[in-house]
């Protein structure tokens, strides 16, 4: 791409003569159009400095990731007492070391330009020259979710690895960032380049020597970043699921790991939980996790609930819900948005959950009911209740109440492709087919009865016609044999009618 580059004055190996030639070309380029304004010069300098500062920070974090996480794990894997296998290390960190080595060189090039910044300085060609390497980010992006799952799996099975991650996250060298925070950085970097180059191009006149290279670099980088942006959204959601899992205390009510390929974080928040009164017929029995109700008993309503309430934290995912209480005995000291630990009381698939709208009362407003049906026998754990559980929550306002109800309803209907939903739909389709078949069978039987009646009528008519034909045949047969009936001659009646006295 040498014919596209403006041979910037501080390019390594350019020399003084090259700098003079570049300046002459730049001045000529500037003279062909409106000159760059002082405001544009100032903004370009500010943006170029931001590119350099963020690149330095990025390279520092990549180096920390390699030193604090990758190197010790590789050393451990080479011994007989490795924390995790070499295959898991490769799956988790992918091409991080390759990316780190490239960006050290890339940083040197950026530094050489920015430290000698001026009104006609260029940086677009630096990105354009290295654009082919940025395409390799897709390899890292494609393996990110699998890396998150591998971390979750290894943490659950290997206590030594879990302790290593905890110790590394509290290492001052990591700025108290956990492994997931480091691993998402490469996915966040390319979209950041696009944003910075777009801002730089806005403040670069068409006459500037950097304009053509910036335009081309931005267009080509966008095509890579569009793919990465979608992956970034998924990756950040996967990281959020990982953060939620890290914020949960060990609980027998967790029905398996939270981090699974299809799971997406949707929302979370505190809701006031209103348990039923102890004397209520609803309170059939209680478990440590919640009140358990007989499904055949009357549904709860705000009027028969205690005014006493407690706060439960609600985590909503695309296929399940978590209801948790704050465990104040444990505190998360990591530098993250999660400052608390949660002890799970209920984990249920959305296919088990039904939501009901409850009316307001003078004491409880904005209430709704969440009914959790028993898990299927194949998926239920030994601690799973065998009866339905009912929870009455109240929100802070009507809009929040309706938002929770709407999300729960929509997500439950969209929880695909989960086996329970498929089974439920299959059962519904089967029931519809059975009903359809039953109706068709009744119709068929009715048609058969009608057909039989018509057939009987036809047969009776045919038999009658046949009998008539037989009688007619017999009569004709007798006539041929001369066994004719005596015929009354003409005038015989008159003779017979003559009075004998005239004889």
C-alpha cells in the first residue's frame, strides 16, 4: 500500500530528506482545498493522544494477562500437578499472546507518530498497514463464549484453579480486575478504534494528506468491527452471566451451572416479597427457601398477606429465574459493579414459571404473583420441591410491575429451543390432533351410518323390483304353456244378465 501512504515525516527509516518531501506534499495537499482550522488541529491532536493513551493501557493489560494468568498456568501445566490441562489453557486464552506481541509493535508505531504530532501529521496509514492482522481478532471472538464456559467448568471442578483466579484478581498488578474482565478487552478494542478514527476523520479536511488513508482504514476496519460488535454484545452478556455466577454463594437450590451456551442475561432488581400469614390456608408448609403452597388451595391475594415483607433479588435470564437473598456475611471486594454476594433460594426454568396480575389493596400496591411449578422428574434435583411454590411480589410503581410481568410472559413464550417448551408444544399439538381425529372419527361414523341406511334402502328397493320381475316372469311362463285364464266373451255378461222368463 506504499502508493497510498503519505510517507509521514517520523516513519522509522524515512530520514530528513523524506521528512522534507512529506512536508512539501502535505503543504501542496492542504493548498488544494480549505485549510485545516485551528479547532480541527486541536481536536486532531486530542484524539491522537487518546489513541496513544488507550493503546498504552491496552498493551499494559494484555501484558498483565500474560504475566499474572497465562505464564503461571502454563508453568503449572508443564508439571505433574497442573491446575488445569494445557488444552484448557489454550481454549481459555486463545491467541491472547499473539495479540499482545502484535500490539507492542503497533504501539511503537503509534507512539512515533503521536509524539511528533503536527497539523499535517498522519496516522491513517499505520492502521491501514496493520489492517490484515486485525482480521485475526475474529479467531479470538469466535472462541470467547467457549472460553467462558471452560473457565466456569474448571472453576467448579478444580478448587486449586478457583483459588488461583481469586488470588490473581486481588493481585495489585491486575488493578483488582478478574480474568473475565481481561478476556473481554480484545473484543472491546476494535469498536474503540472505529470510534476514534471516525472522530479523527470528522476533523480531517478532504485536502489533508491523512484523509484518504483514514477513510479507507475506517471503512475496512468497520467491516471487521461489525462482526466484532455483535460478538462484543454477546461476549459482554456472557461476561455478565459469569459475574452473576461469581456473585452467588454455594447453594443446594442451584440446579446446575449458571454459565451455559444458550443463556443470556436479561434484567435484575430487588422486589418486595410478601409471605402469607402462618394461619393462612395457603401456608401448607414451609421450607428454608420459601413458602410452599398446595396448588389446589385458593390463590394468594394481597388482602390475605402479612404486611411484613422482605427483599428478594430477582435475576432474569432468557430461560430461567433466580430468586436470592443478600448474604451479608460475605462481601465481594473485587473492583466490579457487584458489591454483594447472593444466596440462591430458587432457581427455576421459565417453562416452570407462571405470572399472575394481582389487584391493589390499601396495604399492598403493585403486586403480582409468580408460581413456580415442580421440575420434571428427569431434571429435578433431590432438593427440588415436589409441589408448586407461590411468591407474591410488589414493585415500586405500576410501570415496574407491568414491565416484570411483560418480560416474564414474553420470555416464557420465547424460551426456545428448550426441551420443556418443545414438549409442551408437542403435547398441545398432540391434544389438538387427538381432538381433530376424534371429530373426524365421529364424522366418519356418522357418514358410515348414513351410508348404511342408504344402502339398506337401495337393497330393499332392488329386492322389491326383483320380486316384481319374478312374478312377471312366472305369469309370462304360464301364458306360454296355455294355462290361460278363461276370458269373458263379448256380450257374455249381457247374456247372463237376460231374464230367464224371456228364454
